[in-house]
C-alpha cells in the first residue's frame, strides 16, 4: 500500500475536499482519501491498479490539479 500527499492549490473549502474524495474514491485501488482545506492538501492511500499518475490525471480532470 502506498500513501501520497498531494498539494492542491485550488482547494478553498470543505466542499472542494468532498468533491475530491468522491471522485478519487471511485478509482480502483484507492482505499482512503483524506483532505485538509486549510493546508490545501489531499492524502491518498492506494494500491495497484491505482497509481500516482492516475490520481494526478483524475485531479486534473476535475479541475483540482496537484502541484
């Protein structure tokens, strides 16, 4: 199991965090998503077939690109 924290500057509130959680949780292999609106960060726990690249691509698709 891998865990990665992504910096997501577009996060402005708890609603943003919930949107990201809902989208990333649908990816196969993602087992957990935690977000912090104040720090503008999202931490994702995942296994294959999910990957850092797939998570970054999904964040970009939903207009929350990770730095």
